[in-house]
């Protein structure tokens, strides 16, 4: 789960990390008083969306102005004007896709003088099964580009969870960034703060780009991007409360309420599958036979009739869907339960596109019988290949 | 302990199940017993002293290990209880933990990984669909309909996709010498590459079939290991997720392409350069495996 920059900064501030003073505003009316509460003489006005590349992005609407999603202002009035221009408008960045994202929240914060910019991240390293620190002197840049062009400018190392964070970890970061004097001490403290926040809040990713050194020798967190482990949300209710549902695809949101794993895609063939690996393989084979999947959907191991009905409703609510392929391998799940769900859903929602059903495994005969005796116009398939060929043919002719 | 488990000449390993009195656990214990698994104990703090389906239930892992000599545990407990359950089992002297629970928090998995190393024990999971030596034992969910003794070692990240693969191979008369579900999480106890030395001299195995998917570098790491220490048997792989978009977690916690890493292309290229036959779909893989093994037999 991701949160907004202003939420990330507030959370890191609670742990004692140095961040600028700022205010979030949801309406243009609040902008002026919010900016007025800050000291100046420089204000930074930042669009809050769950996507990177905001500064280099551009707005679809002309009224928003030609600048990107991060703007500087030299007066309270100017800050308020820029906030007003961005609110409600659509920001397109390299991470949002061409549709862009509507800006519903704007963060106004005190501007900072920058001497140097650094990159810093903590992440879960899959190879070592440990938390890893990544830092670079090339702050403000895309770290993947740095990794590709000048990998020697990146330092990364992992921390043994049995020992935990030690001051020498912080010194390694400080020396790699070329810090001296008081800044080394600040860095050691900041790294301990970030490691503590990362572990206590079950983060999967913490990225500070840039971390800055100011002319007065102090460090500051200028931007912050945090990602959290969804499986640990039960013990981080404060973080769960930061979820902004307006940032999520409405179909994915609806699916998550029924514990269905759904991801919207751009194709024309809706899929309903049990198991994530099989769901991916179903998408792959649809593509192999010349069509594109409209979604990834894993109904899970414990699907009920109700869940299957909801899954069906979500798939058919996508106007791009020209056909549906149901592919079930009943290992733990029983085929007859799926069949009942499909029949109930079709009767409830109605069927306007071709539907191919392929069942295999536990109670498969019973499942097929339920489908066949339902009187519905369902195309039966023997295996995955057959199912994929039939649905692609039904849609593409 | 994994090596012992897949050795057809070794005596059956004594297994215990934590959370044995839960509804799903009870159902799967019956299935595992039916498949020949040597389940010697169940653990339930509330049901110590009882007997369930012929299996004695103990209140603690220490009691169970002392009374039965259990060496392997299968914690069938909710995600938040996997780490404490594993910790109790390790303290009691268990040598292999197979975790089938989906949704284990990443921080817990990293802790367990460190604990396992500290104890010199082994862990398969998180989110493993299970392990099996067909006709001998199975641990976890692997459906009986897919299991049959045979020449194929199946190593899989996924549950249902490996069921499908196993069933297709079985329909061509190709069962399994062993089936190891390593699981689809980002943090795990046993990775594909760790299995290489276990199967090099595994006599019942004539070929290895990998059921992999996008995300992480496990397939690439396997390829690197195979290049250095060839298995001496043909290796085939199906890789799921070639049609998946970047930046989205495809159901399995570990199945995500991000920052250009973990792609189908990178995995396919690495495996192919290590001599592995790579497929995007099951039917051509099954055809090829069947063809090659028949040729070898003839």
C-alpha cells in the first residue's frame, strides 16, 4: 500500500526525521491561510498523487499552467494561486500512464536551500532476505538510470535482522555520500530513525529522493515515498487509515472488499481464475492466441458462490470486455461451487458476451453438469489451450 | 532434512502439524495420512492429550518432539501466527518447517529466515503449496489427483499452475520423483537454486520441470547455479506472467516486475543460456518433455 508524500513526511517527522514544515490543502480556499502559516520566503507547492515524476509531469488542462506538479512560489499569494491552479486538474507523469491522475490534494511547504542532493532508500532485499540500504551521491535522479550508467556511484548493503541497525551502518552511508563534520553525526541518527520506522511500520520500501545537505550543514528529507506490506496492515492500523481510495482503480477497490485479487488491464478478454500462477498463465495463453487479457483475477482458494458472483459483476462492469474465460483448477476449491457461482452470476447480471468455462479437478463432473443443465449459453472447454482458443475465436471471429 | 525426505531409501520422516484441530488442518491431515505421510503428532494448546483421527494431540511442540521424535513441522496457522509457531518448533528441535499459509508479513519472514540460519535448520515457504514424494508422503495441499510416482522433479513457485502442469504430465504417463513447492512470496526459506545439489544424484529423477513466474531473481540465480554446477539431467521451465504489466503485484506477493527487474525476458534469457528449455505455456512444455523422455527410453 502506498501513501502520499505529505503523509509520509508526517510519519517520518513523528520518528524525529528532519522535514520541512508544511500544510496539505484539499480546496483552493484553504490554500492562502495554509501558505500564510508557513515562514517563507520560499514556498513549494506539490501535487499529491500516488505516482513519481511529478516535477517533470504536465497537466492536461490549460488552466493549470505549463509547469509540472511541483512549483516554487515567492509569496503567500503566489503559493495559493499555484495550489488553486492544480487542484482538480489531471497530472500526467511517466508513471501515471497517458490518462494521468486527478490532483485532489496539494501540499504546501517551506522551501529549502540546497547545497547537495543525495539518493537514499531502504528496501526488502529478496536475495539476502534482509533490509537493505541503498544510497547514491546522484540525488534527484532516477536511481535506475544511475544504476545503468554509473553503478559505481551507488552503495548498497544489507542489515542482519538479528543484530539490527548499528551506528557503523549510518557511517557507511555518510562516508559514501561524502559528508563531513556534524553532518556525519546527523546521518547516523537519521539512518537509525529510518530503520526503526521501516521495521516498526512494516514498510516494503522507503525512498528519499532527494535527501539534501543545506548550506548550514544540516540534512533534510526533501521528498519521501513509502510503501507498506499489505499483509501486516492488521498491526498498523494508523497506516491503514492513510489509505486514499480515490487513488485506486474503482474495480480493483471493489474487488479488494470481497477479498478478490483483481488487476485491471487494457485488453478485451475478461478472465476469472483460481490461483495467481494459473491466472497469469491464463493471461499469457490468451495473448499467445492473439488476443489481450482485460484483467488479472484470482478468486482465491476459498471462493464462495457470493465471491464468484461479485467477481463476475466486476469483470462485466468493464466496457472493454468482449468475452469471458473462466478457468478453474479445483484442487482445494470444488468445481461445483464455482459452477453454481457462475450460473447464479449470469442469471443475476445477464450475459451479453461469449463465455467459455473450463473446469478441472475436484468435483469436475458435478460442476460440468451444473453448467450444462443451467440452460445458459456457455461454451465448455476441455483444457486451458482449448479454452483460450475458443474464447479468442468467439471474440475475434 | 529435505534431502532425507526425498531419499527413497531413507526411513519415513516423522512429521507434526501445528494448529492440527482447525477445520482445514483436520481435512488435510486426513489426506496426508491417506498418502502415507508419517504424521506422528498434532499440536493444539487447547486439545493436548486428545487423539484426532488416530493422531495424538500435544499441547506444546516440546511435548510432541519429546514423545514422538518429530523432525518436520507443518504449521497450519493464520498468517500472524506463522513466526511464533515456527519459533516454538525450532526451540523444540524441529529441523524442517514447511509453511503453507499465504499472507505472512514480510518482516516476520525475514525474522524466520534469520532464525532458521541460526538454528542450522531448513524452511520451505512462505506460501508453499506443499511438498510430496508421490506414493510415499506429502506435506501440504498438493491435490492427490495430480500426484503419481514418476521421473519428473517438479519445483514450483505457484500452486494451481503447478497442479495443472503436473496433471498434464501425468496424463502422458509422467509422474513425479519429488515435488517441491518453494512458494510465491518475496522472502523464502528455499529457493530454486538451493535445490540443485539435492537433485544431482537423486536417482529417481530423470528430468526437472520448473514452474516459475515473473518477479525477483530466483530463476536468474538458478540459471547461474546450473551454469556452474550442471545437473546432468534435462531441465524445462514454464514461466508465467509474460503478459503482466510492470509495477503491479500479480497475486503472489513476489510476482512483480519493478524498475525493469524480474521480467519474463530476463528469466527466459538467463535460463536458456544455462541450457534450460523455456516455455510460455504448458501444452508445448508437456509435449517436449514427453518426447525427450521417450526418446531417452527408446
